[in-house]
């Protein structure tokens, strides 16, 4: 069947904060430019998950009246504390000792999904066309090798690869320029990195997995505007990560946990670490008497400045977490994502005004390097390498010291490198003892499959498995034999399990459980698992995450 074609001046992949900010900025700068946003989720915000405490700086610039928006969960930060957790005790780190950058003065607690749905309405009011439920599956290149758009995924392909009665081939969406704002470990971003060799001069990207639940707080325990961050237990010093509690509006608490994916022990289960975290006395004091409403998980780009790939290529550019603009010590990236989208949009507006198309937007990285986003990321560029090399305790201390020096105008002359990919950091299972996690109590802690129901995840059952094995035998011969099947633990949704049949053990992939977090694509020790886009509209359906 012939593919349908549509043509725009600009196509943006991903209706997250970076993509929507780019769309809005383009229409602000050039109202006659046609802009299309493709979103694989069933609606804007359905696949978005973040803490989130945001620095409003870029929103103030993009839409100065944004605080008047009807955002029920927006709450200004009023109180914050940093905890160092031991197994049953908690020490509060003095707020005065925190570097200025790590304080949340003037910041806002929000739901990223709620914010992005509102940004979507602002974009549409300006004439942006947003198409949810359309997953961009392939890059489209012109005869010169430049990106000239994307191809959306086919509909109606059966699990056996045959076409069903509802089959429709994906559309070719052509554009003069294409922005990829898919979030961490985007599938098209990976293809663009390979096609245009965008990582030739950058460090490997580093990642974490963020797990989050939304709770309805007991009224007596709700403290709107309270922010709590933690380090330490339940993780050991060699495993990076930490927890958060954000008291939002509407009587809700966002509670979550991040595990850095460069851990070595294949028996670590990030989901179970999160469940243990909630049982700590200092954390359960916020949650007791409450009710869990939602659950989800998402990978986070953590590499920082030295892990940024080349941002531009003929016909397109990377924005937001597709590139990796998160400030890890600040636990913030939304403001930088929005700023990157705005700067890229400015470059496109100038290019189109000059009659250009399908060339490289060199003005985008040039302007970015002069921006406050670049200065902010430069200040924390050594944080992730120090955490990875020195462990949590010393790594945090060294990062704090460097940030304090920066406050006095002293920039250390070196930039530390990352020593390898997160997948390569996993050690053989025989070097460790299996971790016995406590059984879920059904009050504060829950098993994975019970939690999955709180993500409203759904996929068309009779579609090809979107988690591909490059070599199926490797899942048993290497992953199980050498690493004790780590995918059964690092996946936060029970997608992977080893089952026994008459032929022996085999890896079963429950693709319909997938939360689209991309952790398997990142952490698999032999890089045998490749995440590709499922049929558009599938996946989690978060409402306020």
C-alpha cells in the first residue's frame, strides 16, 4: 500500500516539555511556519514521568503568564530538607551547608504530565498540529543523506508479522527541519546517532532509572510545598541513587527513587530498593494512612556535559533529554529541556526566514554554549564521574566542594571522563550473594504486578514484540549463565522472566507489561535487547505523573 504523505516546515518528535516549548517558540517567532508534533502516547502527557521540582526560569521566558494556568498540582516550594538515611535512622543535613545551586528557592513542585498537557493547549492555540498515538518509527533521508522527516509506525501488523484487516502503513511526515525530543534513550535518537556519527567526539551517555508513585496523603500528614530528598539507605555506598518526597497540591504526595544504572551487582533490583525506601521511618511518616494512586518508571540521562552528543545534523537536531541536559546534583532537567527547545526553535526560525532547509542548524549549539543552561551544566560536569569513581559519600562531598568553589568564581580546570557504559559495569553473579528482599506488605510496599495496574499500561496484544533480542540464545547462554538473568530484576514491570519447559530455561518477554522506561535497552550487559516503538498509543497512561 502507498504511504500517505504530509509535509510541514517543522516536525517535532515527542510532546514533552522540550518539544512543546520548541513548537510554541517557533509559532511565537514565525506564526506562518507550519509545525507538527508527533506523540507516541495516547494523549499528551500519558508517557511523561518526572519528580518533579522545576526551576521556572525557562517557563518564565517562554510563557510569562504560566503561573495563572489552571494547574491543580502546582505548588511553590516552601520547605525542604536533605536526609542521610541509615537503616532505621535519618540525619538531616544542614540546609545552610548546601551549595546555592542545590537549594530550591523559587522552584515549583509540579506534575510534568499536567504541565505538558497545558503546554499542548498553548501550542495548539498558536496553530501547532499535535498528533498523539503516532509513534515515529523511522528516519527519512533525502538523496543527499539529509534528514527530511520521519515515518510513523505501521498499524495492524499481527504478532506473526502478517498484516491484519486493519492494516495501515505508517505515514511519511516530511519537513524542512526535524527535532527529536523523545526523552532518554530515544529510539530515533539512537538511529540518528549512528547514521550521523553524533557520538564520535563525546563520552558515553550515563543513565539512571527513576521509579515513582503518586499518593493521596492522609490530611494530617499533607504539607503542601514540602520537598524531601535523601541519600544512603537502602543503597550501599557503591550504588548511586537516592529518594524524594514532594508534597504537591490537591492533597497529593509524589514519592520516588532513583538508582544509577552503573551498578555492578546483578542482583540489585531497583524496584525492590524503592519499596524498601518507603518503609524507612522518616519516609513512612509522610505516607502512613495514605492511598497509592499511580505508579511508573522512566530512564534518566545522567552523563552531563561531556556526554552530550553532537546536537545537529543535516535536517535535524536533538533537544531535551534526547540529548541529555539533566543537572544531576540538582535533580532537575525540565528547565534545561525547555531552554534547549527554545534555542533550537530560534535557529530554525532564522533558517526558514533565510529560505534554508535540510541543512545543519549550527546556530543552535553555538547559542546553547552561550546560554545559562551550558553554564549550569559546566558547573556540575564532574559530579557524575566523581560519584561513579568515589562512591556516594565521597562523591557527594567532592561535588559539594566543587560547587562551593564555583560560587566564589573558581572553576576547576579539569573535566573528568566517564569510564564506560552502564551495561559494561555489570559484574558476573558469582562475585555477589543474592539479595533477599522483604516480602511486600501491601500497605507501603507492593509487588511489581500489583503496581503495574496503577500505571494503566496497555498494548494491543496481537502485535509484534517491541523488545527485540539480537541473539535469542544469548539470553540463556550469557545473561542467565553469567549474570543470573539481571533483566528479570532491573525491569520495573515484570517484562522479563525465566521459565522452564521441556527444552530447559528460556526467556519469556511479557511485552504488554512494558512501561517504555528503556532500562533494558540501556543495562543489558551484552546489549542484546533493543527497544523499538510499539504500535502508537500503547504503553502506560499516566494522568498526573
